[in-house]
C-alpha cells in the first residue's frame, strides 16, 4: 500500500487533518476524537471510531510505512505528520492510544519572531552542568536580559528559520532548524 492509500484510510479522521486549526489528533477511546487546536482542546464524539476502524487504520499505516504491525507502531503520514498507535497489550484491552502530530510549516527568522513576542514565553531551566563556563554564563546573561535574538545567534551560530515543535501538555517550542546537534560555543 502506498502513502496516498494510507491517507485515504484515515477515513473519519481526514476532516481533522484537513482543518488548518488542528495541530494534533488523538484517539483515547472508541467513538471519540480529541483535537488540539489553536483555540484549545476539543473532544468530539465520532461513532466511526470503532475497534474495526482502528484495526484497519493500523494495518494500512503499518503497510504504508513498511513496518510490521506491533503493539506500539510509529508511523509517518503522506504529509510528513508523525503518529503513534498503541494497541493491547500496551494499553488496556478494547482500547487504543493514538496520537498524530500534524506538521506546521513555519518560516520566520529570529528578528520576526522576536518582534512578534514569541520569546516572552521562554523560561530558564537549570543546567545539568555543575560548573558553567564563560560561554554558558554569557548565554545565561543574555537570556535573563530578554535579549533572545542575541541568545539564539550566539547559541546556534546563525539566524536560520526556526522549527515549531510541541511537547504534549507543555505548549509550543521554537528551535533552530536543524536542531539535531547544537553548534560549539564561541570562545570569548
């Protein structure tokens, strides 16, 4: 099965994937869809979300991703959205835990994000390091002074567009694209 067929198999979930205001689609129980939207969380009764639908969806997405169906299935949809499908015995019998995180395109530079006030929501976290070097102390100073653009430029070395990602229950995060490994600190 190809990725286009897999998208067709989304059936009653397609409307949520096509809604630009929805960024996450979840199924926690039969007959119910939970959508995280820019206006907040919506719980929608949907009688099409049955055990048979979930079985067919899991089979279609596993096939489209060339993976063997298991109790925990990581899948990618045709548009690049990522999903996880958990089935018994990883969850309680006659239930499922399914989550799809839609891709959200964001192509803004640091200056634009700063002007829009996005960094006002940043918060400081404790470092795992026991001692901070001079670069770390400078980063901490820039952060506390709310000089976010300078902070990101020093930390990541260039003003690239940022990727939007989100951790469940913790809100939106912005990180430099690609953020697989941080650039080395500059020496003062």
